C-alpha cells in the first residue's frame, strides 16, 4: 500500500490552487502538504521533487508516443491505455525513490549534491 505521508503541489496553476483542491489536499495530507498555500512552502528551485516530474510524465510520454500516433483519437487511446496499465507496485517504487531523494536533500541542507545526483 502506498504511503500518504506527504503531498506536494509545486506550481501556481489554478487547478492546483483552487480552494476546493487545497481543502481536499489538506484533508488528505494535513500538516504534511507541501504547497504554495499549504503549511509547508515549496522549496525554491526544487522542480524535481515530485515523482510526476522526475518520472511519471516522461515514462508515460515514451510509451504514448512509441507507435507514433497520427490522430487525436489514437493519441487519446494510447494515453488511456498507458495510464490504465500503471500498477500500484510501480508507483510504490517511485515513491520509495522519491523519499530517498528527499532524505538526500534534507541531509545536504540545500547544497549541491553531484556525487549523489549522478549515482541515481
């Protein structure tokens, strides 16, 4: 089962900052919400802190475009298929990797970490 210990929203997109969205995230993650409007502010220049950014979107895109869809319907079908095929076990591994990245960030206190980044 995936842990729900932290939630994060990093940009100011309206869908991410709408009152209903923030309320839902606060109900789900409580004081562990990392957001522009949450109890923990998003760390500056931390674009790769979310699993969506550092893994999921690239993974989905590579599979969606693998057969070079030529129509919007084909593209939409590919997106639906790829998303439906993502298994909870994969997401658990992604979250485990993400939490280890957070541990490195905490330990480095914000300093550069090339010896760690290039090992991953």
